[in-house]
C-alpha cells in the first residue's frame, strides 16, 4: 500500500470478518460497492470524498475486475433517514459490499436541528444491518465517527464515545466489520501528535469535517483493510 508503518505509525485496526461477497465479485470480474452515509460520504467543502478515492485505490490494486463504488451520501442525515433510502439507494444497486458511515450527526447536531435520539439511532443501525444481511449476499462495513473537536466538547464527548461503543457492539453481535475511524484518528492525534489543524478541514469553522489530508490517509487505510479482508475470504464460497 501507499503508506508504510515507518512512514505513518498509527494504522487502522484490521477487520474481524472476511469480505466473502466482495472477494467472490473479484473472482467473477465485477464488484459493486455502495457507500451510504452523511457528509463524510457525500463530500464537503470541495474536498473529494472517500468513495471517489476508494474507487481509484481499488482499481489501482485490482485493475482487471470491473469495480464500481456508488456514492449515496446525503449531508446531515443520520441512520433513521438513511434507512428509508435503503431500497432505492442500496438494494436496487445490488451491491457486493455496503459501507455505512453513521453516528456522527446524532451526536453533533444541536436540538434545533432535531437529530434522532441515541436510542433511535442505535435501533436504526441494528435494523439496517439486519436488512443488509438478510440473504447473505452483501458484506457490511460500518464506519464510525470522526475524532474531531466538534464531537469532543464537554457537552458531546460522552455521547460520542457511547455511540462508538454502540456501533462496535452492534457489529460484534451481528458479525459485521467496523472501520474504526474514531480510534484511528485519535491515534493520529494522541500518538502520532498530528494536530487538529491538519486533521480538520481548515475552511470548516464547525471543526467537524475532515481535511483533504485526513480523507486521503483514511481512505488508504480503509482500502488496505478491505484488501486484507478480501484476501482472507474462503475460496469457492
């Protein structure tokens, strides 16, 4: 991959589950990925979003199979509204892999924005994962929150940590993968001593959205985790 451990010492945790359907798609010669979520997925501030970068990364590694990454991000949305879009934006696309970036807006949005409650968000995530797994034909990756000042204020930090834990618990119970973005970015800040001025988009006064640098490095970490989990999938399944 583009990033070696000597160049960048904090790496994302590997996935716990193989990506069997993604791997089968590679062997067939055609793979489809759907990315659903909010502004991290849709893109913000003129920064190329991760699904666009993921497509380029995967095609550089797997040049022969036809790989599509379909971006179904809508800025500001959270799990209950995203769940309403599943039929058209996810299932009708017939994906091999779904990456669901979720949880941030329920923590960050203020009361006047009418965000879903913690319990509503958790139930929607669990229900959505159940729907994705119903016929066994879709691999699932949940992407948790970004580690940024907007969700680390005294009023929001406890809820952010609780949301990260809830996403992890759902994934463990349902045997799907989590891209642990919160822990990865926390490691960048706390261990690698990368400042929030570099991690956060300098044009974002809310201190919520990732910089171009962060989006690029995060996508390479996600790509690496996907490739490793696909290589660990059993053949002939």
